[in-house]
C-alpha cells in the first residue's frame, strides 16, 4: 500500500487499484500490409500488441469510413466475410493467450457501423470462445435489431438498446466484479446499457472472430454487415494504486482510482497503526475507474483514509 500526504494532517492509504492491461488489439488496417480504402483486406490483419494475427475469410474490404481521429481505415463486411483465429488456424498465438486469459477480469470492445441487420435475425460484431461442444465464451450479438450479450452455450441477456444503423457506436463487453459479484455487462458509447449476465462462461475454447461467431465445430454464424474498427481485448491488473486526499470547505475529498463499476468504501482512522477504521461512505467508480468519496465531518486533529473494494 502507498502512503500519500495532503497538507499536514490528512493522509490517504490506498488499497490495490485496477488498471487496464492490453492483451490484443486489431486496428483492422493500420498494421496491415497494403491497407488503403477500397483495397481487399489483407490475408492477415495484424495484432498491434502481440502475435495474435487473424486470418481473412471471404472478401472483406478496407473502408475510408472511420469512427474518428487516430484511424485511417476500417474493415467493411458484407454479411459473408469475417476474420478469425483458432488453434488450427493462422493465429497459433491464441493458444498461449487463452491459456493465461482470466475471463472474470476481461474487456472486449470495438467500434461498429452497422448498415443492415443480421439475416436470418442475428449478427456478431465480436466473439471470443465457442458456443457449443461443452465450451464457453462471451460475445456481443445483435438479435432482431437489439444488442444482447451471450454467455455462449449457457445464457443470453435480455434485449438491450436498439441498434442504430449507419452511425458509429462503441461497444464493450466487460466481465468483472461490479461490487455485487462477478457478471458480464454491456457498455455502449461508454455508458452501462443496463443488461448483464451473471453466470461465468464455461471452459473457453481458443477461438476468436470479428464480424461473426466461430462455433466449436468450426462453422461460422451470425455474420455482420457494415464496418468494424479498433477491436481491443484487455484484462484488469492490480498495479500500484493511486489515491488523493484534499481538504476543502470543511470537508475531505478522497479520490480513488480503481476498477470501473466497482463499489468502494471510504474508511477513516486517527492513527496509522490503529486496528479500528470507521466507515465513512460508499461510492461506485465510473467507467474510468475513478470515484470521489466525501467525508463531511472529518476529525479536527486529522485523519488517515483508505478505500476498500469488494
């Protein structure tokens, strides 16, 4: 734990905080050979972080339609093409990735621009793992024009927000402890979409697909229509924490950086070596992991503060 001072009489003692550790990133163009709008998608789309390159299936095409600054091209899919990797495919690095992957501290996100809803009724922008044959996995899926989550082979969430066609949308599947136990939630454009799945996925088979879903029998399903960009997978790790303490207008503001969406408790004691800590208040960290907790009546002699997470 790290001791941090603010002024002369207040100090904060931070608990372990969470940070994002990128595992794989597919920019769908920026690292690929010969990527330019209108050109066929390269045989491999490169992992910008590691060696988990994905193989093209069908005929995806680079597109000039991008979600914003920092991207020069996206990948366009017409409901028949997709990128994938598996143990028997081009992305042999995935067997190592999956071997160390903690699916209970995981985020999978992407930018999508959907032009047509799935036919015959569903489509997958991104999918990790397999949905049959005793495997598990997690996926974001459009079903009948609404966003859902699938804990593959086990359970699907209820319907989330409606798909907005012909506009860029940022989707994120986040599996973590949100303060009331482990669950998977969907975030759309950075906001909690209000749908979740509680059960943990089964044994995650080493498959990954963009613009479709790879089943354990190697069949593909739920193909996507439109553009996809910036596919990112990361895990949560616990580096040195950060916590700041500030006296302001007779109050003490304690800002803790932790796990997004988690519940944090602010505790106070008059002595650092004390075994007794008083619970002050609670709060939920925002999507960046930041939570501000206020002590409205701090002792006049000063205090030590710490935060605790589930």
